[in-house]
């Protein structure tokens, strides 16, 4: 069997992580933000071009650049490509992204030629709600458009990332029935299945959401008609509790794994080098 570059990178990453024993991190409390960021970064092993959304995706891609994917090209919605900032940006439009970047282009060029040109391997996003097929809501919570319970920032570049990226990774700070729902309150970013059902406009070029990293575990899906499946839980998490905290009848993989904890090296990078002022590690 011939291994791809991605497969080799994943194997190497797992070997490196296994070098850290449980005793090495004993007594060192790992926060939910640190856990999410580490597993999000590890998922990027072997990927080449990543569209980084605001928040934890920005931090995760930076960690991947320092660990499992040193040559990854980071693309930001603000028009910066190939970013290698000297410090952690406070937003996706922070001017600190510019020094050392491969290019800075108008947002129209970025969306027309990079995203729609299908040059993105992974779009790394967050959302307020996700359903079993990986459709996303980042617009509002509640059934009344005029008077919702909460009005959210909206799509930003999420819908273009969903349409143009080869696949989408999603990081969710909290795994609850309010965030993982049977039916979205609003469909901001439809995946391939939802778009095909609507049968209007252009279809997404990629496969949509393939990885969802939460504070309880990891869910995956790889085909248009597949539902998200629980494929890994974090240490100490009961799979039955993950099912209870999901708003649909969540499928659990028969080969369910337990994730490996963050290593001392990964934690040191996050706490001391990348985000010492806790911009994202709250």
C-alpha cells in the first residue's frame, strides 16, 4: 500500500503525540480552548492551503504552522495570502498579517480567484449551529426573522468557503443540543446535500464539512449523503453523553477512538509563544 503525504504526516503526528505520557501533563489543567485548538491543529497535518476563519481557527492554523504543517499557506478573508505574522493577529484583518505575507489583494480578487478558483484545501470555520449534514447557521437564533432570540454576525466568508474549498473543518466551543440541531434556525452556509436539494445556483465544489472538533470529541463525514458520525471522544468523555448532547440521533463509529491529550510542547507553544495574552485562549 502506498501512503499519501497526508497519511504520512498524520502517522508522524500521532507518533510524536504518543511520546508525551499522561504523567507528563498530570496536574496541568488543560482548558477547553487549548484542547480544541490542539486537535484542530493536528487535523491539518498534510494540508497545504487553509482559509482561516476568525477565533480559534486562526489560532489553530498558527499552531499547525509551528508543528504538523510548517509549510501550510494561510489565507485570510481580508485578502492576505501566505501569512506568516510575527505575532498572533487579533482579527482576520489585523495589519500584523501583512509583514512577510506572500500577497495582499482586494477581497473581491480573493473571493473571485482564490475561493471560487478552488485553490483552498481546507476552509476552517466556526458557527452557531450545525446539523447532521454539516449545514451551518451563523445568522440568527430563533424562528422569527424580524425578532430573533439572537442576531449573529452573519456569513462573512463562510458561504464562499463552503462553496469553494475542497473540505470544511468546523470548530465548536460547546457541544449542546442548541448548537448541534436537527433543523437549523437559518441556513447561512448550505453544504453540498442541501444545495443539491435546492437545485438552484452553483453547487459547492467540495464535499462540505468533513471534521467537527468540539469540547467532547470529533465527528467526521466524507460523502454528500453521509451524516456526521462520532469517531473520537476526548479522555473521560462518555460517548452516550455526546449522543445525549446532540439534537439528532447521532451515529457512533464502531471503531470509536479516544483522542490523545495535548503534549507539553503544544501547550507551551500556545501559552508562551502564540497566545500569551489570551486573545483566543479564554
